[in-house]
């Protein structure tokens, strides 16, 4: 099943139904890709857990101290005179589509470019 987060406008929507629609409309290549990606993440998580299990007493404190020292060096060299702003407009564009096409208000939908997920499915 596909993970569905708590995005704006998703309250009260049947997530299992949406996941089923996405799964039914997703190709085999994507499913295989997703499985490989999940397998890689699971393997990496297992490796990290094995590494943590091998730590000896005092190792964790030594590592924390080293990280704190490196963090201090990095913090001292940060350049804060520039600003970067990221604006996620997905909910805005979806709201505009729902305003212009009221029937979309009751069905799961996504808006995006050609390379993003684009579908509206009747439930």
C-alpha cells in the first residue's frame, strides 16, 4: 500500500480507497522500482542497527562529543546573509482546480506537471 501523509485537504478522506486507486493505476515498472527502493532502505536500516549494536560502552559518548565539535565548527562558518525560500503550492493549485471544477471536490486528485502524478479518479 502507498503511504499517504496528512496533506492539507486530506482530512476525512478514505486513504485505503485512495491507495487502492493509485495501486490499480500504477504500472509494474513502478511497483518493481518501489520494492527495490524499500528493500535497499530495509537493508541500510539493518546495517545501521548492526553497527549500533556493536558499539562498546563509551563509544556513543565519544561519538556525540565528536559530532558536537564538528557541529560547532560548521556553525561558526555558516553564511547567513542570504535567504532561501521554498513554497509548496500543491494545495493552492488543487484548491484553484476545485474552485473552477466543483465536481473535483469529492474525488482524490493531484495536480502537477507532466512528470508528476496527475490523475483524478471517480470513487
